[in-house]
C-alpha cells in the first residue's frame, strides 16, 4: 500500500511539474513574441532614420554646391 501511495505522490509531483513547465513555456513564448514585435518596430525605425539621413545628406550636398557656386562669383 505504501508503494502505491509513493507512486501516486511521484505521479502527482510530476503532473504539477509538467503543468508548471507548460505555463512557463507559454509565458516564454509570449515574451519571445513581444520581443520579435519590438525588433520589427526597431527595424522600421532604423529604416526611417536611414531614409531621413539620406535626405538630410542630399540637402546638405545641395547647400554646399550653392555655396561653392556663390564663392566662384
């Protein structure tokens, strides 16, 4: 009888451990999903900043050309 009780306790412990691990897995999967969303958002921000940088660089180059042409006169 004690053997059966010991086995029941072990099975109960294992069941609880599996439940806890499944919950932890679900939480980690949610966290991974959140982090992937954050990464995608940051990648979009980086692309926007690169575009802005290129636009500003173009404007500066145009201004420098205008300055050069003014100095030649």
